[in-house]
C-alpha cells in the first residue's frame, strides 16, 4: 500500500512537468538559428525603453503583489493536495472495515484534512486581514 501511495505521489509531482511541456505542432516552423534568437531577446528586453540597469523580470510591481501571486499558486497546489487527501481518507474509511481503532484514526485524519482545507481556502482572507492590519498600524500617528 505504501509503495502504491509513494508511486502515486511521485507520478502526481511529475505529471505537471510532462503535461505542461512545450510541444511542436504539426507544420510548425523549424527553430531559429542562435543569432536570430539573441537578436529577438535583445529586442524584447525586460526593461522599458530608455531604461538601463537592473530591471524587474516579474509581473508584480510590489512585494505585496509578489506575495499574493505566490499565495495564489500555493492555494492551487494545496487545493489539489486536499482533494487527494480526501480521496485517501475515504479509501482508509473503506479499508478500516468497522475496526474501532482504525476508524478513530481515520476520523482524526479526516478532521485535520478539513481543517487544512479551511486554512487553505481562507488563506486569502487571512492575508487580507494581515495586510489591512499592517496598513492600519503604519498609518496610525505615533
């Protein structure tokens, strides 16, 4: 059972890498020579025109936007994990076969899965509360 669960987790972590890999479509153009790629990279610079030096390669304009983007990504991953855990707990309920000790363990697993789901689903609410508290504290005159 552990081997199957480990194999499932391993394949679940590799699945996005294979499914999101870029593939060439039928009839697509051959890859450009390296000199053309370098020229295109220089034209599509990350810096706005006329600006030199260090440029921001991220879409986020501030640290709060960056943290929000990271939080959104983690919520997506956490939601998938919660769904997998609910399926696993359901399997454990079935496998317990009425054994009181096993059922108690599975109930506790289910309880903590639901608690984790609530924390994940409430992550943006928690983030907004912390952000508004920090803005309120920073705007209060001393």
